[in-house]
C-alpha cells in the first residue's frame, strides 16, 4: 500500500489461460478454506484469474483494521494489479456483505477496465441499516463487532457460532448499551463505540467516508445484485438498484427467500456471478436470463421474472386499521384510539425478521401477539389470492406520553389454523419534533417496512402488529432521550394509535393487478 503496509493476497490461475481476465475479491474474513473454494477455485475453473486479498489488519495483512473504510486500499490494490505482468487488461469485482460494500467504494473510480461487478446481500452505505428507522440495530451491530474481534483470536474458526451467543448474553445483562462490547468480546471494540458515538449525526466524517451511495450512478461497469427478503441490507440494496436505473444503467437483480447468513443463496449467487462475468469479460452471454429482475414470491413458492423494480403493473392500496382491531380496504369509521404501554424494563421481544447472523426465517408470532404491549389488526378471510409485490409502508397517527418512542410495525400472514407468520417489518423512532405533533398531540408517522413479494392465499388473513420495540434486534427506547451508549434511566411510554376519518392509519401495499 502507499503507506508501506503489506496486504496479503492469494492468486488463483486457470491452467493454460495466460493473462485471463481477473476477479478481485477483498475480504476481512480470510482467504483460505471455504473462501478459497467458493471464490478462488470456483472462478478459476471457469477461466478467470482470482485475486483474493485480506483487508488491512486481518489474516496476515499488516496495519490496523478500519472497518468499512476500504476505499484507499481498494484503489491502491487495483493499481498494484495493473502493474503485474499477469494482468490481462480487464477485471471484475465480486463479493457479499462487507466485501460488496468495499467494492461500491472503488467501482466509480476503478477505470474502464472494470467491466463487471457482482454483489450480494450488501449496499453502498450501511449507516441506515445500523440505525434502521432511527432506532439502533443492536443485535446486528454488536454481533458483527464481536465476530470480527474474535476472528484473529484462538476461536477464529468458530467465531460465527460464538459471537451470537456472546451477544445474547450481553443484551440480557441489564447494563447500558455502551458496555455490551466488553461483555460480549471481553474488551472495548472501537468500531462498536464509534457507531454509538455517531448515531445521531449522519454527516459525521466517520460515516461520510463509509457512505458510497452518492456515486452509485457513476459506476459504468455492468452490475448484478443478489439479495434476500429477510436480509438486513435489502432496502438499501434496492436503493442502489434504483440509483443505477436512474442513471440509465440496466443492472440485474435477484431476490430470494433468504436471510443474511443463509448458506442457500451462495450457490445461486456464484452461478449468477459466473454468468455475468462470462458475458461481460469473456463475451459469452449464453447463460444470461432475458429479464433483468427475478424475485421469489413467498407464500406461493415460485420464481418470477420482471422487467424492473418496483414491478410494473402494481397498484398502491391502503389497508386501513379499524375499530375492533380490524383491517380492511374500506376507510375507517368514527372510533376511539387503541392504547398500549411499552415498558423498557420488559421490552417487547423480537419475533422474527431481518437479523445479521441469526436465522431470519418466518416464525409463528402468536405468542408475542398475546402480549399487552402489542396491538393486532386482522383482515377478514381473503376470498381470493392477493399478490403484494413492492415497497411497504405504514402511515400511522400516534400520540405518546413522552416525546421519545419507537413504532415497530410487522405484517403477518395468518393461516387457516391460526399460525401467524411474519412477512416483513419496519421501525420508526420518534423524537421531539420529529415528526411534529398537532395541537392535539397527535403525530403522523410514516414507517418504512421491508419490501415484499408475497402471496396472501385465499382462505388466509392479513395481520398488522403495532408495538413499541423488538428487543434485542433493536435497542430499547428508554423514553427519556438519554444518550444511546450511557442511558440507564427508563420510563414506560403509553401510545395511542388512531384510526378514524381524520386520522386514517393504514398499511400501504402494492397489489399486483391481474
């Protein structure tokens, strides 16, 4: 590197291929073992050179790790690669999660010899996933920080198993959030502390150098993306897709029924990348599909191809919250608001949805729906199949006893036997003046949920939950406005959800018109 630090890399070479096109993979998780098989050998067998590099500060590479700050090293690596006698004049970028985020930082500046890019379960900026809806994504941030802290230690091989367990132990300790890293990893973790410190300032230099969303549209290379309906980064990955489309690009997008650490998407993602690289580096488009967008429709279990995202031909519909805990397409009548109390001392538990290292497969939510701090609104039995495909939002009118509160909204598919499986969810943190309250103290809050492609089958019912937390996926809102890292005093928060003609709270879906 320009500062004299040496980063280690392995190069895989296809037999007899000479100066073949290269695939660059930069990883903080090591180069050997499964990574060598999945990236090095897999692509070399198909005619590509592979440069698999360990990021700064890990697995033999020198220097001190600066998590998510990979732009300078990435660009320096490209210049080093170009100077090697084996470089053939064209290359691609590949990798999931952290690896894909690192590539977004260099792709706009990589030059015309960058021909293609394949990213999976990642996005060009991760700040909004760390503070999803303004609420701190505690479990994901702490488990990743603990994982990476363990990877250079004696438990490196089993870190992916131990990190979630140590995270659970920390978040149930009752200690302030700023002490969880010591409880989980045995020491203070600089990245975790930085995230806590800068949670309220999106313009902080710490985040600015890690946010590449502003230059996504400048990437000239052909891009293909693979994501999962239960992945923690999906909403922001789709924003990257939208930025490329706005810039006139034609990326490919595949979204399957996967969570972030789901091993099932690995094979498909590799096949997708191989087809993409063969088309754009070897001139062989024979394995490319015709439609740029392919999504798996949950609830019916089938893959569908479309021309774009959001899917053309969908219509926005409002499912209104009704008195008596109903849910329907007709507008609400005159009614009193529903009430619940969120107590940070007994926070509403997480009941399935996007996690970083855990299994995010749908779960039966009936146990959490029986809690007094969860409101439940359920539609009548559906007489026809309903395909909801696209963005999902909740438009809620709420009044709270303190100005600090969280709104967690979850959509479930209720089966005929009563099983209530989560489909998607979202959160919005309320703060003084955000959103502003009317004279009656009522605030209109829009909650962005995860997008979906789901069939609510005939004979099923649709359900909406409204709660004040989802612990430990989200840090507890203490109700006091104390600093995130050190806050220890909490107060219960009474919340009222309105559903009348003046305050028509609703879930907003896109229906696929037949």
